[in-house]
């Protein structure tokens, strides 16, 4: 490989690592906001965090709309 290709490969790997780190931090933050016992949070994987967040937002939206109609 040429030095230019090596440099691009290293830069690409570093960029991917930074994206994964940022994604992991966002998912950790999301899991902290979910109304779950703290003992469950370490056992959640990425799809579970996303799925639970979507469910929570749907329920919250539904209940907010219901509360608005009651007043």
C-alpha cells in the first residue's frame, strides 16, 4: 500500500471510532432518561434502548393527548 492509502485508512478508522464513541454516549444518555430501575440499565443493548425509548415516547404522546382532551 502507498503511504497515502495508509493515511486514509488510519483517518477512516479514527473517524469510525469517534462515531461509535459518540453513538455509545448518546445511547447511554438515552438509557439514563428511561424510567427504568438502574439495575436494568447495564443489561440493555443498543436495539433495546432504542425500542424502549420509542415505546416511551409513543406512550407519553398518547397520554399527553388524552390529558389535553380531559381539560
